[in-house]
């Protein structure tokens, strides 16, 4: 069974940077989602197991980069030019199939890590 452990969230100022990490057993298709109170969990980015194919939500607009190191069983989300609206709990997620940006198609989730961007 896949196990995910995400980390790296913190309080950062507007325009700052953070790198989130997710330790993942196996080599599934991996993604990042985020959620704010009262809103649905939304897709942020995803990466294929080889790391060749990467997908991003429109709001990312070149600010975030997803990557993975299979030797370390870890996926990263480098977030630059952070904005207050990026404040959310970020979740690493995994699925056995190919690309999806749908929350309900991911069967495995990390515990979440809080990212807060101050204005």
C-alpha cells in the first residue's frame, strides 16, 4: 500500500519561495493538491513516474515546478513568487494510473502541510 508523507509548509512573505516534499513508496503517478477552508481540494501539479510528463493548473502560471527523485522516492513542489491566495493546506497525492487532475481519482494522500503567505 502506498504511503505518502508530505512536509515543507511554512509561513512566508509575499513573493517568497518554498519547497514542499513528499516521500512516496513505490513509483506511482504523483500530484499536489491544495485546499482552503470552505473550498474543494484543487489540483496544483502532477508528474509521471519517470518525471518526463508534468502538468500544472492554470493558476500556477510558471511559478511552481514539480519534480521527483525516484532514487529517494520523493516528489517536490518548488513554489516561487508566492501570493497570499496561495495560502492553503497542500496535499501530496498518488494514483496507480496516468495523468488526472481530479481529486477523486487519487486514492492515496499525505497528511497535508500548511503553507501561509503573508501580505
